[in-house]
């Protein structure tokens, strides 16, 4: 949490590798399955939206840009929530 926004967006280390995200099987109901690790979890509507975006581009800035247009929340709050979600994803999908 003590990192500046610039440090968080400087590389792809915020999220799991794009290949790991792209291998996920995601249902419309939010059930997520990783066929490599065997892990599965569920996400809410916002998590589903974020995962779909991440499967196309796992960079923080474009994701935050899109979220700020879709949701009525301060960018700083969205960034905090996304970084927390990213930590959970790394635990389930790997780095």
C-alpha cells in the first residue's frame, strides 16, 4: 500500500501474467476455474467485469481508466480495490 501509483503501473507485476489470466474459464455467473492449478472461485459482477478486461490487457492504468467511466467511485478508491483484488488473483492464478 505504501507504493506510489507510478510504481504500481510501471510494469505488469501488479497482476498475474496475461497468459495465466487468459487460461481462466469464466462463466457468466462469475464462477472462475483455472485448469492448470485446479483452483476455482467466484466473483461478483464487478470482479467479472475486471477479469474480462484483464484477459485482454493486464495493465493497471487502462483498467482504471475503464472502471472510472463505468463506476461512480473515486479513482483512488478503485485503485485500492483493484490492487487488493490483484493480490487475491496472484494467490489463485499465480505470478
